[in-house]
């Protein structure tokens, strides 16, 4: 069994779910327990909302939702303890080593963000593992609203700006990427910070519509557009990865997770 300690925002939670699914498939594990007990310790806006995107009953994996005392101990975060239990306590630091190990155990404690430790092959397989779990109504909404001709831009403000997570990300990134699309394309801007978005786009020479709705509606808007310009947000990352992609789609995304930490996994149809 995998006991998954879930926390962070929605995009973080999807990475955590995807990592546990990848591990379960590789190790032939049949059960994943999702522990949401520590989510409220973190400054997240939405709490647990994975069930709005995914139908866990449709998986070949058995999912349980119970609190587990191991989650509160946060043992995979303690390097000394993890060193002696590196086949059981799984974090970003040892995910690849444990994934490629031939050893199998009856129990694994997962505690990490699981985004910087992935290979491109990992991501590609995670997309395929998550896609069948998408709720039917979500898939229907994406297909109903699919738009191959126009452009969606995601701008993350709020805490990202206050914490200066990406000091080199400014209006030039968005304005330069917009130039790759002809002026006939209508632009929707999905954001959590309308004031910041207007500032970023103050020098744009095109009309645009700002959209700031519920998590689910914003996810659908990003997912249903095949042309995207994305901020360094795990939320928009997964909306793009699981969304409407076809051979002529064009996706541009900021190259770092934060500061100068490079993002070494690439989205379907991502361009330089």
C-alpha cells in the first residue's frame, strides 16, 4: 500500500497523485490511501479538490481516504531517517532511486511535491494514467468548449508575486510569446490576480478578456484552448497537460519552477 500525504495547491496535489499512480503501476501496488489531514496546515486556497477533477472509483487502483499517523510524523522529510528506510519513505530526494529499485515492500509513505524529480518519460506516463480518471462531466465540458483557433493566457499573481517566486518573470515573457500568434486570435486571460494581470498586459496591443472564476471553470478554460501561454503554475501545467491537445497546438510556458530551478519536463506541444 502507498500512504500519500497530500498537501499544497491543486497542481501540487495532482503531481502527488500522479507520482503515487506511477509508483503503484511500476511496483504492482493495488491500494493507495490518500491522507488529507495536513492540508490545512498550509496556506492553500482550495483545500482538497482532486475529487472535482477525478473519479477515483474508475481506477484499477483501490483508493481509500483515511488519516494515517505516519503522515503527521513527516518521516520522508527527515534525511537521516530516510537514509535508513529509503525503500519505504519516499520523497522527491529518493523517488527515482526507489522507483528503479527491484525491491518491493508492503507499505510506502509518500511525502513530497514530486515535480522536480521527474523525467520526461515519467510525465508522459503520468498523463496517460491520469487521463482515464478525469470525470466524465469534465471531459464533456472540455470537449464542448474546445477551441483550436484562439489563445488562452494564464497569469499567476497573488502569493507568487508577494513571495517573488520568479524574479525574472515580467511582462516581456508574455508580450514576446503573444507575438507568435496572429492578431486574429481572440485572447482569454485566466488569472487569480486581475490587478496584476492588467499591469502585466498594459502594453499589449490587442483586446483580451479576463476570466477569474472557480477552480473548475478556470481549469476547463485553460484545458479547452489548444493554444496557451502559461505562467510557472502547477495548476495551469496540469490543465494544459490533461487538456485539448492536437498536432497543431502551441504551448509556451515559463522555463523555471521558481527562481532559477529549471523545469526539465515539457508539456505536450510545448514550444521554445
